[in-house]
C-alpha cells in the first residue's frame, strides 16, 4: 500500500522547529547565567554591611577647663567606688569630673579624650591629647565664683585630672588650663571585674573595667539553681546592691552600658564563692 508523504513532512517540520526553540532557549539561559556570574559571581548575594547599633562613636569636641589634684591609685576612684583605679583596670589616667558631667554617678567609667588648647605657656608641646576615665567627682565650691576657684560649680563642665594625667598635657605651673574634650569609646584589657562584698542578706557588687561606652546603666544577676534574673540597684557610683540570696549559687552577670550594649558573663563564680572576691567576666 502506498503511504502519503504529507503527514511525514509535517511531523518532521514540527520536530525541527521544537529543536530550534529548545536550543535558542538554552543559549539565552546560558548567556544570562554567564552575565550574572560576571556581575555578582557564582551564587553570591550583594548586601550592604549593617551598622553596629551598640557602638559608641567619638563625639564632637567641646570647650572646658582642667586642673589637677594630688593622690594615688587608692584615692583617685573616690566617688565612683573604685578602691584602686590601677587594680580596677583604669591606670592613673583618670579624672574627677564636675557635677554636671558626673550626673549622680552615671558618668563613672566613661572615657574622654582631652587636649590642652590656647595656652602657649601652659600646654606641654608635643602631646596631642590624652584619654582619661571618669572615676571621681570634683565637688562644687559655692563659696567661690565659678570663674575664680569654683571651677566645678554647675553648670561648668570641668575636669580635675589626676596629677600624672595632667602633667602629660600641661605644665605644673599652669594650674588651670583651657581644654577641648570629647567622649570616646573605652579600650580595656581583659574582662569586666565583679567584686562582691556584703553579707548573705545584702550584697554590694562593684562593676569595673567595662569597655565600649564604659558607663553602666543596668546590672542583672542570676544563679544556676534558685535565683532567676534579678535587677540590681545602683547604691552609689559603680556599686550595685541587691538583697537577693546570692550565696551558694554559681552566678551569671549581665551588664548594660549607656549605648545599649549588653554583655553577659556566664557562670563566672564557683558555687562556693566568698565575699571580698573579684571575678572576671566578658567585655564583648
């Protein structure tokens, strides 16, 4: 029987069209992948870095004045409760700040960059600036004018520097010098120090050597057994109190600084810790 060639030819034409379309699609798809690869690389996503919301940045420069006071590592931490500024991680580059800056102890642990300006006879040449930690209060003297002796009277912003720090930027004979200052992040060696004193019914925790913003706005503690997260109350300076039962617990501390950064130091005490001991946590 003879077969018609019409259907065969039609089927062949349809096959060729489909084949051509498939190859064209493959070619376009391949070209698109190559173009994409050349622009962003294989399987890579383009993203913009996120800013660290909890990173204190250096502030703008402001005008103030500075003097100095005598003392040592055991006295430069007075109003903030630091018994020894060297052991607490701050060294001798510290300052007692005026009432306005001290802000009822909220400034304790904060860091400032200070430079001597506009005093050719008072500023020490070759020293650009120093960085100091606020560890004490320069009390007001209302018996004297804020322009003549009452340097720390409100609303003045004033730094009474520890003598070793002052002598890095100014001559001893200058007495009082004009300065510029700005708030800066604190760089610390090692972790946060927690010193626990008191008794089983009243605990006083000193928090020191805090990096970043440096100044603490909140402290919490919890144990491993019975004690749940408990807020501590600022007693004075960087001394924080609680009547919660801490003894017999392995303790975890959480510290929040003024820039919102929260640092948790997990299980840093043994279960049998003793009052008067200092424990070192994290600083990041």
